[in-house]
C-alpha cells in the first residue's frame, strides 16, 4: 500500500463540503493508504474539522489567515508545493480550485477540482468585471486534470458558464454525492442505546405534535427565510398548535439576526426551538418527523440522502440539485422560492404524514446513496494518476 500524499485546499470545511471530505477521504485513507494535507482558513470550522480526524494517521494541516484574500492563498499553496511533495492536488470548490490552479500553473502537478455548488442566480459570476473573471477562471481551470461536478445539474450549470471546458484538456467526470452507510449505522445504534434526554422531552413537545427539523445554514440559498414565512402562514391557518420546528444554530451564518427575527415574531416564536449543532446529524434526524430543506438552489445535498436512508421523510423544494436527489423518492416537494407552496406542503404532511412510505423506501435509499459507489469512481481517478 503506497502512502501517496494529497493536498486538499478548501475555503471553509463546513456543511456538505465537510461531510464530503469525511465520507470520501476516510475510505481512501483507511483502505487505500492515501495521506492527506488539508489547507484552509484558520478558525472554528477548521478546528472542528481537525477534531473529526484525530485518528487519521499521517494527516497534516496548513492554515491561512482568516479573510486573507486570494493572493495570500495562492502564495501559501505555491510555497507549499515548493517545500513538499504531493502525488496530486484535490481542491474543494471552484474558488479555491482556481486559486490552486493558479499556484500550480508552472508546476503541473495532477489537479482535481470537485464542484460543490452551482453558480446562481442567473448563471453569473458575482461582482464587477464578470467577463474578465469568467475568462480567467476558464483559462486557469482548463489546465486541471479533472473537474468533478457532484451532480448532473451541477455539471450542466457550470458548462453553460465555462463552455471552454468541453474543449479540454481538462476532463469532466460527474460523480454523484453519497453517504457513509457504516458511519450512519454506527451512529444510529449509539443513539438507540444512549440515555440522553430526547428533544421532545427537552422542550415539552407531545407526541401528537408534528416535529420538523431544519439543519441548514442561515443563508438565502438554504431558504430559512422562506421557512419562517411558511410558519407564519401555518399560524394564520390554525396549525400553530400542531407543528414545532427544531433549528440547529449556524455559528458561521446570520445567527443573531435569525434568532432575533424569530424572537420578535410571536406568531412563530413558540413554534421554534434552537439547539446547538452537533458533528453527527444522525441523532437529530432520528428525533424529527420530517427533515425540511427549502433551498433556492443546491449542487447535490447530502442531508436528504442521510434522512432517506434512515427512513425519515423529507420535505424539500424542486430547486436545481435537490430535485435530482429527491426524484423517485416518497419525499414531498414544493415549489422553490415560494413560501405559500411550502406552507401548503407542510399542511399536507401534518394531515397525512409519510413516515410509512419513507421507511419502505429506506432500503432503496441505501442502495442508491451508498458512498462506495462514488468513492470507487474517485479512487479510479486517483489510481490512474498515481500509478503513472
């Protein structure tokens, strides 16, 4: 077993990107012997991520100052490539992928870029000088070995913006996200045997009450504002006494603004309970009646996969990326960016819960979302590069 070392630049190891790295790289590390060096911005997110990897032998970490800008990141990566030897680079996201490709421009170390997001709205690069940014990103990233979108929606979105990728030399290889079934099963068994207080007991929520869970970031993309508006509509239609919502705090988002917004709205404040986030989402999923994902856009979210594998119903939007995951499942789907549609869907679930259908689908979800299907494809790319 060769200990090939891989440099993994990542802007912020949060949310789906963090889960992706834990799920994918754990197998590559333990079963295939790859060693990883993670490069990211210093802060709580990176420290939490490090704690998740304490048992990963030979793992290294490189920090850049918070909010340091692209110039510092490029310089740090370039200096790292001068002083250390890597079999390949695997950037997590287009932004840091572009920075890594810039630093690697004259060294030509094999480079993979996994795309974890779509560029929306209006398929436009943000900020000024859009055409120039687009041209630079396209030219630099074309020199990567592989660009790996995490869904078909993600691939189509990026190729609309960077059509030059189709002409190479970079290769496009879509690898759908997946989940670590072994890890989830272990978490489920640990939860079932522990004696910790459950959420319903903690907040005095009776069994007759439908309990939903929102476990996303406090940002417009994730649609928490739409969910709060939908709860107001539930109150107006007389469902405030039949539905409660658990929300995990987002320490890296608009935390105080969101909490203050809820506290100042008597229509919804008694329906919502904020809790601290935990590294493993499984115990929370197992305690709610439905996972709510009202996103405006996604690339290929892992949360609904985890929920479906555990047999927990999902209420999600028909937005790009999420629609691809929910297709063919018993999930209830509402129109994205539409709080009225979300409220109607919530009422439909309150009146007719879909727990039985979700439990029946769980075995199919296990087959469909097993991360080994995806890591087999990623491992094939790693080996094709490292064996040369």
